[in-house]
C-alpha cells in the first residue's frame, strides 16, 4: 500500500507471465468491491490469455509496479484498420490521486506505443459506474462516442455502457 508521507515511485512496463496473480489482485477487487460488478476471473478469459489476446498486431499489455507489486494495468487491443481498443485500465485505490500519477503513466505508455505502431484511433468502453475514469479519459483528450459509431471489430463487453474515442 502506498505511504502518502514519502514519495512513491511507480514504474510501467510490459506484462510478464509472473504478473498474472498481481493483475487479478488489482482488477477483481475494483470490479467487485468498489463498483459491485458481479464478475469473476472466469468471466475475463482475456486475462488468462494475455499474449494471444492482447499481444497480436500492435497490441500490448502493461502493468504499473511499485516495490515489485502490480498496482495498475492497461492494455491495447489491435482491432485492425490502424485502430485499437483500450482495455483493462485499472489502478489500485492506494495508487490513485495524491500526485502519484499511476493512471497517467499507464496511459502515456499506451499512447506512445500506439503512435509508434501507427494507430490512428483508440476506442474504449466503460460502465456508467466508473465516474472517476470518465473524468480521467475526458481530461486526457478522449471524447464520448455513441455505440453505433464504434468499429464493427471493437470488442464490446457486457458491462460497457459508455464509449470514448481519441484520435492520434
């Protein structure tokens, strides 16, 4: 857990298979406990197949790490036509706000990678419950888009009810 009395250094790096338990330990409590979404690890098979699901084409999956512990995640899913989906953006509660910049570091890594790979647009879907995430995406240049404007290849999740896009 982050100690707010001393500076906290969070680094972002590509996912390694040894991170899987840490990935679940960040994502599931946020989904279940903070937002009351009835979802299990089994409902998210992409997380058990990160290499084959996210690391195709221009895709990638990153973790934010502090003292060897996974404290955040973000993924880029290549959906073809120089477009991608932002997925699995989660930051453990103790690493949000307070000037730590975990979410910003994760998003910066994803955007830099996407630009380097020639991605032109990134779409994302989220739930109405993630109000803090909505503010974060809007502050970082994402704009709301109707579901009907999403590319056919965009992987809509059952819980998605609000959608965003950013042009690079």
